[in-house]
C-alpha cells in the first residue's frame, strides 16, 4: 500500500474511530481515502467530523506512524494485505489496527482458527475452573485455535494465561493505545503474549489513548469479529461479555455459553443467552471442541496422567512434594486435604502448603469446600 494512502487511513481512523461506516461512505463518494484530504470532500454536511479532514490531521498521522515505527509496533490499514480477513468482513471494520507482537501479522491472524473466550471480571471458582478446562480441551484438539480475549481481569486473564501454559496462541484486544497496558497488573501477561510466537496485542485506538468506559464497547466488536465463535464463561445480566456475544450474533458468528446456577448473578447473563437461543449451551469441553469443528484428539486417561506427571516433574523434580500431591489430586478429583495427606503420607500442613503452590502455578484448583482438582 502506498504511503499516502496509509497516512490518510491512519488519519481517518483517528477521526472516525467511533464512526467507521461514515468514513467508508465518504471514501466511496470521494474515490479514495487520500482524496478526502485533497479538497475532494463530498458536499454532505453530515458530521462535524468532516471538519477535521485537513492538513493538520495528515501531519498528525505522519507523526503517529513514525511513533509506531520507532516503538516497534505495526499499523495495518484497511485494505492492506496484512489486514485480518475476518475483520474486513464486518459492516463496521476499523480503518486500521495497531499490532504488537514478535510474529508477522499473517502468523497471528491467518494460520489457525480464532475463538473468543470472554466473561466477567468477578469470576467465581467454578467459572475459573471451567474456563481453564475449556482452554485445555482446545489445546488438545487436532486443530488448536488461537484464543482471543480482552486482557481484562477474570475470565480474560485466565483464558490468556491458560492458552500460553498449554502452548496455544492468544491475542489480546485492547481498549487503549497499543503501548498502554490495562489493567497495569497484566503488564507481565501482556509481555508474555507479545514475546510468544503467533501471539499479539491488537487495538484500533491511537497511541496514547487512555482506558475509558466507552472504549470497551468499541473494543468488544473487534473481539467478536476476529473470532469464528465466542464462548462466554460467566456474565452478569449486563456487561461487556454480553455485548461481545451480541456483536458475534450480528456478525453471524457462533456463540456458546456456560450454564450456571439460577441464583448466581454471575451466571445470569449466560443463562439468558441460552434461554433466548442466542447461544448454544456448553455441556462439556469436549462437546464444545467438536461443535467448534476443531476435531478433538483421542486422548485417554493414561495419556493425560502421563502428560500431567511430566509437567509436574519437569517443573518441580520427580521426588518433590508437588509431584506427590499433584498426582494424588489427579487420581482423586475432589479430594480434600485430609485425604491427600493420608494418600501421600505428608503432614497435613505440608499438603496445604503444597496445594497452595500448585494452585498459584495454575496446576490445581481448590473450591470453597477445599476440594482439589487437577488442571490436566
């Protein structure tokens, strides 16, 4: 793409970021993006935004592209060969996206199916456990997907981290400028995503954009558009996850929701999606993988046990307490501390300490009744 067009689209993305459809309409009437800045502006009078179609906006875009280049990011304008095809197919695609990753855009967007996993920030232990299991089931599929989410607390962070732990690619879609990580506590997670081949961070907001509430609405449409399906883990009656699901429906994408208790507000949104037939129910991770067309691998319990033992022993050493407790948890799903102490011949206090370490590393999950389950 010629630089003049790239600069014009960068400027248009800044001006019409919340109204891309209007920009595309104007470009169609003027003949090109750059024509809008050459005095060839349609006599429309439809928006004050058109007052910004001037030389000053082009100068800003020139400097913006310089900042992007200096920082090692990429700006991919609409119509560029690297622009994601799935994003280009929707009615209101961004005029350009910013990408931060160690791989080429084609390796991030084009090599594998993309599945969005979203949910509430206030995720429950139940939601956390099944979010991990769903991602792990996708990692075991014959066609492993790329996990797309919003880098937020709760379900988003769990989906990203589990994907990285399982060797899946993952993409974080941001509601800020590409250089601003929000929430800041996910700075290390963002760094891991950027440094992992096939993974990346994406936004359509210019450098310097701060996280404000309205930005997340615009961000959610990109999550839905990039993905062939959206999976909602937990959601209240109102929230970003439901908005993402609604965008997915509008874009003719599949939507799946995890059912929950009728009296749990964190499951009210998912139950509503299911009852209104906007989403298919998730009956099991394996059935979800099959419904997504990812072709689940045949993997028996012995294979899973061996793989889990290998993860533990490589991380902690074959004779460690973590291996003994971890394998006891695998063999006895739902076991409590006393049962694990009896099974491993380790002191009760040592079992509690070891389970805590395994849980911190994402290998074991403990519910409110102190029942342990292996994330294998």
